[in-house]
C-alpha cells in the first residue's frame, strides 16, 4: 500500500458505495420478487441469478473496505453493473411490470448505470502521488 493520502472525497465515496452495495445485495434476499420481475426471459435460472448477484453485491461492498482489495472490488462492481444492465433494460421495456415506479425513472436507470460505472471506477483507483 502506498503512503499517499487518499482524498476525503474518495474515502467518503467508497464508504458510501460499500454501504449501498451491501444493502442492495441484502435486498435481493429481503425482496427477491422485485429482482425476479427484472430478469430478462431469455436468461435461465432466475432465482439462482438473483441470489448469486445479491451475494456478489455484498461481497464487493465488503471488499471495498480493504485498501488492497478496493481496486479489484471496483473492477468487480464495473463488471457487475455491465452484467445487470439487461435487467435494467428489461424494466424499461416492460414498464407494466413496474407500475409502482414512474416510467421516466425506468428509462433514467439506463444512463445512470453509466454514471455508477464511472463512480465505481473513480472511487476505487489508487491515489497517485502529487507531482513534486
């Protein structure tokens, strides 16, 4: 580990991200029906995929706590967000299955996925030493 001090914004960012991913992962087990509705019909094993994605979210959220694991956790989050994009697309394509969510929010989730990817990447990259 480097002795470069991490900026406060990055520290707050990955801590917030860790909390959010652990809570989101736990929610897969609290309310699996919501995630099952998101599953594209062409994917097999919906229940298993919901459970596995929940476990992965929890594991990646916890991995963010370790400075050594953080860059790998960030990469894992990026890959996870890419992998679950079809579920977000499914929500936008089947708004009748999500009548409790405003239609604009279903479409807004799609570009927000890109912002979440950028946030995960930025927050988990090691801080470079300042030029002298």
